[in-house]
C-alpha cells in the first residue's frame, strides 16, 4: 500500500488513496500499526481519500489509537494538497469541497508553482450547547442552568487542579483552559488523558491549554483525543480562538502559536470559522506489512 506523509504545523498524517477499496482493510488496526513511531511509520493518524457523491472527494480520519475522528483542520489541508497535486481531483478545482463527518467543508489552496503550500479552510460554525459538544453537566451541582446554553469556565477538578473549562464543538469536542502560568510548564502528559476520558465527556474530548499573549496572539498546547500530545491541532486552534473571543480576550483574527508552528484563525463572533495554515509533504512510502 502506497502512502504519503504530510504535515501541517507538525501535525502529521499518512494519506492513502482508498477510492474503491474502502472496505478492503481494517482501517483502525492499520492506523494503529502505521502510526506507531517505533514499529510503524510514525504519525498522528491516517487519512483516507475516498469517492463521494456529494463533493469531489471525501475524507475519513483514524487517530493513532484507531479511533475515528469527525474532522481535522490540519488534515484537511493535507488532503487538499494530496489530491490536487496528484490529479485525484483536477488541480484547477477552486475552492475544493471535501465531504467529512462534519459535513462539506470548503478549502482554498495557495499554489507555489505546482505545489500547494498553504490552505484556507471554512471550518463551519462552532457549537456551544452542551448536548451538541457533548458534555454532561451534573444536575447535582448548584445552578446547572448557568451552563444550559454555553459551558464557559466550568470548574473541573482533575488531580487536585481546578480547571475552568470552556467547551466548544468544531464538529468534534474541545475543552479549553486559559492558564495564568506558562503552558510549557503545565503537566499536559498527566492531565491530558484524565480530561480526555473524564465522565463529563461521553465521546471523550480534545483538551487545549492556552496563554493569551495579546489581542491577536495566543500560545497553546494540545492533547488530542485518540493521539495524545501533538505539535498542532487545527480544530483545537479554532476552539482556542473561539473560546478566547467568547471571553473577550482577543479580536476577530488571532494567530495561535503551537509547538509545531503558527495557525491563523478568524471568527467574528458569528458565522463560520476560517482556519489558515501551512501544509508540507514529508515523504512517500510503501507499507509492506
């Protein structure tokens, strides 16, 4: 099986042309094997390019642990690069519409000669109602009606730490915490898995920690559901920017600095979120196991 490794701000995936062979493999098992950074290729997961009757292409995402994700902001930019440069979709397709479990998302590639090096993605509108994320607020707490429409600064106790979480769905669930101390000093490898699998989140959750550096800049780290600590997360950057805008910390356009690079997010408190960032091919290979 041939594959191509593509990264966006350090968030790396293995892309496979799975048209007409969607049912030919156990994709969760294959993702676990290929994503392993010691015995496999090494990646945050695999992304399949598939036929669609609703758009020029359809994507499926399998995380490093084999679980299936709904959408991936860095991954969809990589998919656009993958299918356009290889002629799977005509390279003059503009914008490129991609069918995802989130719905159809629109991608606008930026070309440098014959290579796609950046993309803008309309990521859809964020959702805030607990049942849409989903997040289950215990009825036993005082004033549960406070979090009926939005979950903002909900006090979540994890290993003795009181985390004020703000919950956002970008088609997948996110819990964002704004820290006073540096994100680099936060024990994300310990707290991340506890938040991901907390009973509050029936479908688990992506967990982001953030420092607001100014009206147009945020520094963040991510624990991705199903993959653990990653260098970047597109939907996570969107969730951080949206949560920050809800708090009034930042303006409509913000740069989110992640360990793997910068992503730009625009959200004017209504409508769709616009994500922009780089995409780069690392190498091609063939899986022979």
